[in-house]
C-alpha cells in the first residue's frame, strides 16, 4: 500500500504547506489515513489538506497527495471514506476560486487532473451503504462538471 510514497522528495515543495503543516510529515499523514483511531485519521487528513479556514487550500504538494488519498479510498477497510471524500471535495472547490496567476492555473489543473482519476471510484462510493459516504461522493461528483454526462 502507498507504493512510491517514500520515493517522493516531499521537502522539495518547501518546508511548510500553505495551511501550515510540514512537508516532512506528509508520508506519516498519508499512512495514518487508514489508522484504526479516528483522531489519528482526522489529524492525518488535516495535516494533508488543512483545517478550519485553511481546509482545502491548494499547495504544490497537493497533486502528489491526491493519488494516495484515492488509494486509501480504494481500500476495502477504509474507515470514514466520507471524510476523505469531503477533503477531496473541498480541494476541488478551491480549484475554482478566482485564479490570478498562470502558476496557480497550472497547479489547479494538475490537482483537478489527479482528482478526476477517481471518478469511477466516486460513482461506486455514491452507492455505498454509509449515507455520509454517499453524501460526500455526491458533493464531489457535483463539482466535476466535465464528467457530469457520465454520472
């Protein structure tokens, strides 16, 4: 699980993420997305995508984080899939905020391209037994206007 995680030079993105987390902690946070303890999982997602007013802020590391969130969602034992979907939905919503620079546009496109790779998974999770998971899958699918015809 999480193949290639340790091959990425996370600190090449700087020492701190936009929302204040440290890049050196990214691999630990990713591994903790599937931890048995809710508080550890919650802290892990917050460490990756922020919390409060910083929840979902885009960062240079985000397009490299998203594939691992998708991998966690693919795990049959993934606890609280809804929470990971919520994190992706918030990231997706930040992609469409007013963009003022070419660099930000490129980052937004990179992130969206990674998030959209999970489209078939989101459709499957839309039929999950857990209502929170269905709700968050619907929210995420609603933000993917390019693929609304497929849903």
